[in-house]
């Protein structure tokens, strides 16, 4: 079966790599693309190449008027939820790469997708090695009671923490049940001085976001025990190519899914 795919954010850093990959895949057919600035143009020309017959839409809702099996979203935090809902309401499976959604957003998306019998796969990081980090972290959290997460990115990243760090923190806390894990030595709400210096609390996990020139995307999961510690770290380079295989894997699997699956590692392991 050939999957009819629409890419929201098709002119972006990740989106343009996906356009090539989807068009090269034997089992996929690119039927739609979304970008405000390229709206109305041929996608191939908008990307600086030859025409490819796909007309860019200004909104996802408009793009989904064309029959589509899977919507892939690599846009921006302020529009991604609206796009996912447009996908679900039109009966289209959705793969979400865009960061910025909270655990509460995903709970709502899961409920609506389950009710509608539609699948959504979201991953804060679609790279293989970041998925391995997530997998190893879930194992470590079953044995080690205390951890925190540090997220590093360049200075212009608009959201904090990164999608990778948020997903890691929220899923770690699920692994940490029974309640009370991760163990926090001194209660965060009783901190003297600046409470913010202890970072944000996401699902019970402390997360610290560093935004500085010279940094690309990295995430560190630090586990501490008396007298020893374990650090799991993932560093992304500057290519968007590392996210493509994982996104295509999710695209192939999502039509069989009902409700929400979070984390590429959930599909891999
Ligand atoms: N999960 C992962 O593995 C992973 C990996 C890398 C990045 N990300 C996340 O994916 C997202 C995209 O990253 P990127 O670096 O590719 O971003 P980018 O280069 O800024 O591209 C964003 C794309 O979305 C479009 N867009 C933005 N706002 C829009 C709107 N309101 N309506 C319609 N289209 C809109 C842009 O086109 P116009 O401006 O013309 O509308 C562009 O095509 C970010 O949230 C990033 O953190 C996730």
C-alpha cells in the first residue's frame, strides 16, 4: 500500500529533508505540504529545485482537503496542537516532531485520538541514538531513585525545555512510580534564595535549560547515588538527516495505531 503523506513545515530545516525522503520512498506519495511563506507555490520550486507537482498550502486544514493518510508535523510550538487536531478530526494519522507540547496537551490529544479511532505518534527526538538514551534512561530509573535533566541548545531556540528533554522528564517520572520518585533531597518549594535556580519541575523531574552560542542540541540525564553517579548524554550534530529514518518509521507504523504513542524508543524496543 502506498501512504499518502502531507508534510506541515515542508520548507523548514527538517521538513525539506523529509520532502526528499518521502519522495524517494517506494511506499509513500507526497500529496501535500504546508508553509505560510511558500503558500500557493509549487513545493519543488519553493525549495529551489524543479517543480514536483505539490502545491503548498497556507494551513494544515486546507492541505488536508486533499485525501491524506499521514500528516507529519515539523512546524512550530504555537501551531502544532491545532495541526494535530486538524489531522485527527479529518481522520488522518499524525506523526509529531514539533516540540513544545506539555504532558497535559498530550493527554488531551490521546483522549481525542482514541475517541476518533485515529493514531498519533509523537517523539521529542526521532534520532536513533537519542531513542537509545530514552530507552537506557527508562531502565536506569527503575534502579536509581534520583535524577535530573539538563538540556542544551543555541540561543535562538524559542521553546524550553527542548522536546527531547520534556519527553524524557515526563516519561522518567512515570517510570519512577511508586509516588515520591525521583527523590528530591531538599523540597523545591522550600528552597531559600532563588527557587528558579533549581530549574523547572516537569512531572516531578527537575529540568535545566541552557541556551548559549556554540551549543547545538544536547541532553543529559544525570542519576545520583551516594558516592557515585551515572550520566547519559546525547549530542546532535548540525544535520537534520538524523531525524529522517525515525520519522519515516513512525509514518509507516502510525496507520495501525489508535490513540497516542510517545517516544520513538517505544516503537523500537
Ligand atoms: N522530534 C525531533 O526529532 C525534532 C528534530 C528537530 C527539530 N524538532 C522540532 O521540530 C520543529 C521544527 O524544527 P525546524 O528546525 O525544522 O524548524 P524551521 O526550520 O523553523 O521550520 C519550520 C517550518 O514550519 C513552517 N511553519 C512555521 N509556523 C507555521 C505556521 N503557523 N503555519 C504553517 N507553517 C508554519 C515554516 O514555514 P513558514 O514560516 O513559511 O510558515 C517551516 O516550513 C521545532 O519545534 C523543533 O524543535 C524536532
